[in-house]
């Protein structure tokens, strides 16, 4: 199984997960034209994407999903609440329910409920059916719950949100209401919250760690990199960027 990103941040998110002949796309916050341009470097035709998984309705994740799926006849999987908030009423989709796995090709997908200011937000754990190796994606989450700790324990790969540095957020350009939203219990994960998760889960099997959704105004890749490297028993981090995401990483 391997993972790649077309871009990660408040201006658009799209993540590829692939195993053998199965290619999944998590979210698409880019226009169809920009998505197609960014996809070219991975040598994947949109027609060969087996499914799109939509985490929640915020535009940086959902903005390009409807048109992409409609243009290339790609099945869309999402929660009922997200579909009602993000899709036209007559758009056909396949329902995801937190805690209930679905199998798409050669990948089993477990939706995990998370605290975020959206209608029915989900994050995902992907498992190779043939080997059992597991990859977790966790972004757009306001705080770490016991349920999240249990779900994301003992993974082989993890893409984890490091959205903001609390001091930079406090002193940054955002209006006060937006600062409270980002830093609230249903906003995003701070660097310290994500580090706390890494300390609470078993990382003994972890072969790749990707820091994602790093705020361009309230964080800095150098800060994230330095903090993660202070931890024992975690691999050298890959830092996802807004402009280029990251290239294929094998789990």
C-alpha cells in the first residue's frame, strides 16, 4: 500500500491511497482543471480512480468532489450528514457509517468519527486485505478522544494533522472568532495535541509518519519537524505541503 498527496492545507486537500490495482482518493478541494493538472505527475488517469471518500463538507476538502465524480463516473462514499451538506439533493452516493468497514477493491476502509465543526465528519483507516498492514489518516479534528487513540493504535503508517502552533495562532492575523474556531474542541489539531497522540498510541510498527494540513499562517514546517524529531520510536517525518503535497510513500 502507498500514499501520496496532491496538496494539503486550507487552500485544498486531496490524498491518494493505492494498493495493487485499487486506487482511492480521499477528498478533493481543487477545481477539476487544477486537480487534473496535479494528478498528472502521479501518472494516474482520473478514470482509474476506483472511489472517492469524502471526509466532510468544508470547501477545502469537498469543493471539487461533485464535479470530479460526475465527470469521470467515480463512485463517491461519504456519510449521510456530509452528503446533505455538500452534494446536490439528487446526487447518488454510497453511505459510510462510522465504525463499519467497507471493502473497495483490495482495500478495507474503516471510517472513524472525529470531533470537528461539520455535519458528520469522518477520518479513515485503510487496511490491506492480503497483508493486514494499516494506514491511518487523521486531519480536521478538534481534540483527541479515547476513541481516536484506540482506533489509531498500532498502525504501519499515519498521516496526521499538525495544523497550528498555539502561540502563532494567538498572535497571528486571524480574527478572534476564527482563532477560537481553529483552536476549539471542534477545530483543528495543534502541534502539541498531535504529539500527545503519538505518545499515547503504540508506534512500534510505524514505518511512515506524515505531518499534514500545516497552516501557512499559524505554523511552520520547521517547527513541526523539530518537535516530531524529539520523540523516540517514530520515523523521520514527511511534511506535506499545500503546493505540492508529497510523492508516493510506501507503507
